[in-house]
C-alpha cells in the first residue's frame, strides 16, 4: 500500500482524492488545502499546508493552482516525496528546469498528469496511426469549444490565470505531440474577448511537427458546443457527454476521426465519395485518472514515467508560445 497525499482540493483535486480512496494499492494520508470553502470527505485528515504533514508519505499528488505547481514540486522534492504533478508541470520554463534539477538531486521520481494518454481510445488511435491505417498522416484538425460558467472565474486564481491555453489546450498539445512528434513551429491568432478583455478566451492555432504533419486547433471557452475532448469522451463528470468527434486526421491512404475511430478510405475514382472502412468503435475505458494513478504507483516503485517532466516541459513551451501570439490585441473586439 502506497501512502499518498493530495494537495489542492479543487475540481481536479477532489477527483484525485476519490481515485486514491478507491484504489486497492493506495491509502490516503490526507488532503492539503488552506481554503475553508473546500469540503473534506469524511474521515480524511485535513492540513492547511504541506509543512503540517508529519505522517509518512510515499507520494504526493499536486493538484494546486497552476502558479503553485513549481513551488510545491520543489517542496515535495525536499521532503523526499515522489510526485504526480497536474498539468501544466509549472508556470514557466525556468521553473520546470529548476524542478527537474531538484527531482534529480533528491533522487525522487515524478510523473506529470497529462491523463488523456491513459484513454483506451487514445491508445487505439496511436496503434492505428503507427500501423499505417491511414498511410502517412498529413493533417490534423482539432476543436475545443465550450462556455465555461462565469462563476468558474470569480474569486479564485483563474481570474488572473484563467487562459484556456494552459488549463485546457495544453492537454490537446500533449495529445498531438504523443501522436505526431515534436512541434517545430507555432502560429496563433487571438479571437474576440467577451467575458474579460484582459484574458485570452478564444483563438486559432497552427502547428507544424518534425514528422511533416501540420495541425490546427480552434478553441474558445465562451462558446457552447458539442466538440471538445471532455465532451467527446465523457471523461469529466462536470462536463456533459456528447460523444461527438473533435479530432480529424487525414493521411495518404485515408482519414480517421476521434474518439469514434471512424476510418475512411479513398474511393478508386476521386469523383466518388470516400467510404467508411471501419465504423465507429465503442470504448469501455476505465477512468483515466485511475489508470494514471496505477501508473504513478508503478513509477514510485521505479518504472519509467509515461510523461516525464522533460516531455511536459515541451508541451508547456508550445503553450507559452501560443499565449505569446495570442497576447496581441484581437481584431474586431
């Protein structure tokens, strides 16, 4: 049994608490969160600060606000705690480098929480692409759009750090990197800002990869839609499940849409419509956070992490470059 501590009791932290409580290989040492507004499950020890924890800890899950990931990761390394860090790994590249150094010096192990890689449908898509199901991948088109409630931004850290790029799109960036390689160039255009003129809310992104593929991302947190990873897969209990595809990949021999994994093939004559080669697939994916937690326990025991700090840093670098482009004043506000 691994003794795990969760720090941060917000939306994702609460889900981590539930995952630890339900896992047969872990026991919950407690929840760290200074806010009196955060409820503690019955029987779970509560701490205002990680420094207050005196019980033995094998690993900590860091699910605090983004700007605290770096400082809390450094503290965990000093305590000798292995760590699962929610994305983004840190707020800046310098912090990511400092954290990687501290982890190496302390001899602890780490994993970054890009949990989408633990979806069965994602793993199936990877196998299809590497197996040549659509030939050589050429383009990818991804949509993420929802209207977040106004209360999501009120009276909390998201009022100043609530860009969907580092909260949401960084997951999509990591997914695209896992599927298509490393990003070599980034271009982004800001969209109109409706809720807060100072915060990024929507935009369009173009990426090129070292494999030669190009990808586009259209995103907004002010526009309700059925398209987005959470809505498509039903992974998040706070977001309604639509089951609609939101990623479309073309290749030299066909195309595939995700998460249904509908596979299309080109007809012999281009005047004929493309044909469905493989109809939509059904997926009974276990909770990806539970699968990620099982992997974290393996990492604590010495297994290599699926998403090390260095890989998460690469996704952070792309996200920060996108934000740099999007910081420009949008047209037609």
